């Protein structure tokens, strides 16, 4: 998948930037002033944790996209049409800005209801350049093609969002895209062959970042699984060029806050899990996020996979996620990850 080098640069920048502990007194002061309910802000952590929900934040704040501001974002173009013998179909889902494309493994409308998995891929630009291997598998040391979910037991949906794939709207970098992806979830839930009580969300890298934000914005997912996400954007104010540039107004700290899942962890309502390889150090900001979740009894858990990195954990992890989703048939989700599960994932890592 393209832009892997950019992602690695992003991750390196993230680790270096974490050295300041995420504290920026001027930015925090301005964000607090902009909150209608500042008394709901918890300052007992290294980061402000908001009582305002992310959905409320989207209603109360309009992002400012700066035309001409340097970014390396390049939309992929129109998504390829899947081969006729593929399980995938290319459909459009309605959004507030207009129709947007989605790959989906559609089923016959025979009265049977299937669990659905919405998969958010890494990189920027959309879903047009990967083909997701269609019905083939990705390399097991970099299993980014959602192969674990390409099975008859699931409906697999891979949506695009604004600014990507010649879609309407502008690239907003983790803001308006979240609203689009919630509309994608609603579309999937409306399909006659989907069990609307069993819609799951899985995302890797930038897709993992979107998954965390969507777990805070939406109340329609049964469980959310984020892999290799970034939970806070404070460092983007310092070295934006090393993320390929950002499209929004960096002079407004509120722009950073509304793209930071750490700040809105109290918005999570469905069981949400984050995973990263132990060889990576980018997950330092998940420590305060976990502490805040524990304080407020939020169903969020973070895990580090022994011997893993940003890419090689995907295969054994998504294989286990698929197994757990298949077994998750009760009225409420029963998905958990034990130490034994983490050991199985670690032992299942395939190296180059």
C-alpha cells in the first residue's frame, strides 16, 4: 500500500514529539476558554480530558481548512471496480456532502442476518490504490488488506470519505471524515442482510486513529478495534511538515483538540481496544488515556503485543478479532482479551 514511508516518518516524529509530555499551557488555556462547559474539563492528567462529547464538539465547532496550506495529501482517484468473480461490490453510501464509495461483500437477501465489519485502512487518499487483494491475502508480515474478514460469515465494508477518491468535500484530516464514516455505518446498518446490533469497527494506523475518534463520535458500534493509532495531535503544532502537512488552521488549538481521541475518551460507550507492537514506542500517550478511562469506568483497554511492530501484529491480531466476533452472539458483547490471547497473538507474528 502506498505512503508507507510517509507513515513511518509520521511515527518517528510522534515519538520525538512526545518528549514534552503533551503540555502546552497557552494552547490549553485557549481551548478551555472555548469550552462552553469548562467545569467539565479534568486537568488531573498530563492532558485535558473533556466532559463534552465528541459529537457535541462537532456540533459546536466548525473546522477551518486553509486553502493553499502545504500538505502531501493526494486523493487516489476513483476506486477500481472489483472483478466479476470477486466477493466485493462497489456501492455508494449517502453522506451530508453527497454520495461516497464503499467496497462491500454484499449478501443475498434471504432473511439471514450477518455481523458486519467496517474496516478503515491506513494511509491517506482513500481506497482506490490498494484493491485490498480482492479475494487474495496480503503478506502476513504486513496484513493490511483486511484478509481475516474476507469470509462468508461476515459483511465486510471498506468506505471512503470526503476529499478522497474524487469525493465531494475537502480533506480535513480526522474531522469531517468522522462524520462521513458515521453515515457509512448507518448505511451498512440499513442493509437487510446485516445484523444492526453486530456492527464492528476495525482500523489500522491512520485508520486506527479514525476508529478511535469514531468510537467517541458514534453510538452504533458493538465493539471497536484500533491498531497503531495516534491519540493526540498536540505535536502537529510543532512539526506539521513531518506529517505531510496539515490542512487546518494551526493557530487555533481547538483544531488540535477535536482531532485528539485522548481528550474525548469519556465519550466512548462501546468496548474499544487499542493494540500496538511492543517494539514501537509511539503509544506513550495511551498511558494517560488508559488512566482517564479507568477513572471514569470507560470501556477502553490498550495492549502492547510482545515482539511486534506497527505492521506484523496485524495478521495474528485480526485473525483473533475475527474469531472473537464470530463467537460474540449474545445480547451484549462478550469480547475481552486475556494475557493468554495476547501471548497467542505474539506467537502468531510472521516476520520477513
